[in-house]
C-alpha cells in the first residue's frame, strides 16, 4: 500500500512539474515554489538519514575489521566535529567549522584531485596508442589541441592555435553535442519511467 502511494505521488508531482513548464500561471507558480520548499525539507531529511547510515556502517567496521578501524574512527570523529562545531559556533569565516574546512578538507580534496592526473595520464596513454585509423585521428587531434593551446603553439606556428580552435569548435563540439543529446534523451526516458511507475528503484 505504501509503495502504491509513493508511486502515485511521484506520478502526480512528475506530471505537474512537466505541465507547469509549458503552462504558466500564478497558481502553478505558487505550487511550483511550494514543491521546491518541500524538496529542500526532503533533502535535509535525507542528509540526516545519510549521516545515520554513515555512523552505523563505520560503527560496524570498528567492531569487526581491525585493519580499517582507525579510518572508521577518524571518519566518525570528523563528521561529529563538523556537525557539532557548526551547530555551536556557526559557519562564519572565523568559526572552527570553516577552519577545519579550509585547513583539512580542502587540502585533502586537492590531494585527491591531483592524484587523478596520474590516472588521466595513464588512460590517455592507453587511449592514444595508434592501432587503428580512429585511434590515429584521436591522437592527432589531441596533439594539435594540447600543443596549440599551450605557449609552444605560437612558437611553432601562428596557424597552430587557429587549427586547435577549429578542432575544438567543429569536430569536438559536434561530438559533444551528440553526447549531450544522448544524455538529454536518457534523462527524459528515465524521468518517464519514474513518473509512469516502471522504474521503482527509489522505493
């Protein structure tokens, strides 16, 4: 019964969100803003549920896995510190929450993203190995763009930056538009599956 109610709510809300995009009126605008307010409330509740799930998972890890126990303890303490400090002292520029964010979380994020450069370089090396005609075209386009967009492009030839811009604005943009069209169609198909009750993984 609860699943049917959830599917019915998803259907009604989905149909309304589609309709109000094409039919503009004062009533639909108010309902749209009201639904956005409820969305914020639901988002806050999901954050609480996610925090509880995180604590439960790492609590179980502390009890059964001695190798990763330290990491689980640090994770729980860090989450607790951020929540408690934000609740007590706020999130201002001089608050402990902001200090922890700027001096702990931001450097760790920068470290993680910097490590991704090595994975990108490894993937590029595997992808640019010329074993076929498409791979040769890909490698040539990559070299033209990389060299043409760097400071060496002007040193080699005045035409190289223009050629790199042409590659980005024509063949690359064409492929990007095709990918975006596919993403849009996939999003529409997924939304219709949820609205019509075919896709019920959210239950």
